[in-house]
C-alpha cells in the first residue's frame, strides 16, 4: 500500500475562530503525529492571526509550525495532478476550486477526498458517518467524516500528548498561578472562583455579571478582548481592551488578549468554570476536565437548540441545573423559564462538584473513542 505523503485542508472562516481553530489544530496534528506534508488553505488570515500571532496576513504562502499555509483568495486557478495532495479535506462542505477538482480526477491513483463535517451529538450522525458521495461528472468519490461522541463516529479532535500536558499543569498550583499572573491575576483573585468567558454577542452576560457582583462568593471572570464587549465595558466603566480590569462587589473582571491555542488550553485548565462557544473551544473545554457551559453557534429557525439538547441529553446526566442553565444561556425555552438568573446560578453553583465528577467521567468515555485525526487516517488507509 502506497504511503500517504501530502494532505491539503481547505477552510473558509464562518465562525471567526472556531473554523480556523479546528483546522489549525488538525493540520498541526496531522503534520506532527502522522508525518504528512500538510497545506492549509484558508481565506481569512486576520482571524487566523488572532489565535496564531506568527501569521503574516499579507503572505500568499508561508510556513508555520511545519504546515504550509496558503491564502485562499478565490476559486480561480489552474492546477495539475502534481499540485494535488494524496488526501484532500474540505472542512464543513466548502467548495474547493473547480480547477483543483479537475486535477484530482486526473491523478492516478485518485486522492482520498473527505468532507469533514461539523460536530453534533444528534443520533442521525452515526448513519451518515463514512457515507460516500460520487461526483456527478468526474470519476471521484467524496467521503463524509463526522466528529462525534460515540464509537460510531470519528471521535473528537485531540493531540496524543494533550492529556499528559493537562495533568502536569493542573497538578502544579505554582504553574497555574504563574500562568494567570501573566494577565495580572492577583493571589486573591486566584483564590476566587475563576471563570473564563467566551461567548457570542447575544449571550445574557450583563445579567450574569450582576448576579456575580451581588453574590457572597468571590468570582474572577477572565474574558478575551472583543468578547461580550458592551457588557464588559459597562461593568468596567472604561474601554474593554486587553489589560483592563475592575472589581465591584464580589466580582472582578479582567480583559485578556487573545492568546495562542496552547495558552488558551492552559486558561481552560486553570479556571474552575469555562464558558465556551462554537466548536473548537467547546471540544477543548471537554478535554480540560472542568465544568463548562456551551454557547452554541446560532442557526436559522433555532436549529441549534435541537443540537444543544442532543448534547445535554448525553452529557448532563442527573444534572438538571447544568441543563437548565445551558438552555437559558442559549435562549432556548425550558420548563423553568420563569427562574431569574440569581436562582439559576445558585442552583448551578451547588451542582458544580457533581459537574466536576461528570467531566472526568466524560473524558474517559471520549478517550475510548480514539481521536479524530487518527480515526480519519485509519479510514483513509482502507480507501487506497
């Protein structure tokens, strides 16, 4: 069997940091752990730069962490079979350039072609994982590959060394304190309930900040610059830029700069509770082993509420407070819709020890499914 040497991954940025976040992690893992020459085609280098400061937004081609990055400007271009990789991945059903597809059809053997889909806990995914889609005109077949939460899906994105890195970091209070001190977090703020906040603009952040401010328990809220900007600025009384902070009542809010992905993992590991959004930070929160609340990417006709409920049904076992809080955070109707945010938070806080235990249990379940990149490569090997 001929060994795979090259892989091309095509990414269009829709959700500012989720799409490129997933693709950048996957590209690096495939390079490091599967010895592939990886080219990442991405259309939005500015968003990419927020999570990878080394990105040159003016460069058509650049080498970053062993991965070739190409600025995907348009659908034009003339390609030959020599330009085509052994494995071609289009992320989330993007349309790759027609000329590239034509060149794929002239390759011998044909490249393995994947549509890497978005993550969902809905049951229908198991029936669609690995399904084929023949090209209507060319002698090419695309294979659908779904990440997921069962052994009948592709699993979750996870690097081989991630769990050990997390264990070492979380077992060292000094390492966690030193990391947070880089952002101005004081020893007193370290001793508080530490919360990372990453959400979409429509999250009810102001209501939650008021609850924390008026509460009896000290809370340190760490929020990346540009996230929930209006609510954070209203609390701070000044521009919500990186480095800004304020304390009112029991709550301290600190605005953090966007950090490279490895540092974002450390932020999740160091906090007691993580609010995350989209897909990339959602998956990283699961590997952090801490309680988390997911703000799902909004869809027309509130289809995202269905996806959220499907996940909570799998994850939030016997944790009604987590399910209720998560649904309300996402604007989904619930049986307890009349509850105020203070009551919701109090019930949530009481259940956090059980959430921590569930987070550890869930990690074990997800580890048993293998990781997305390894599962994808194992499937690719069956197709050549």
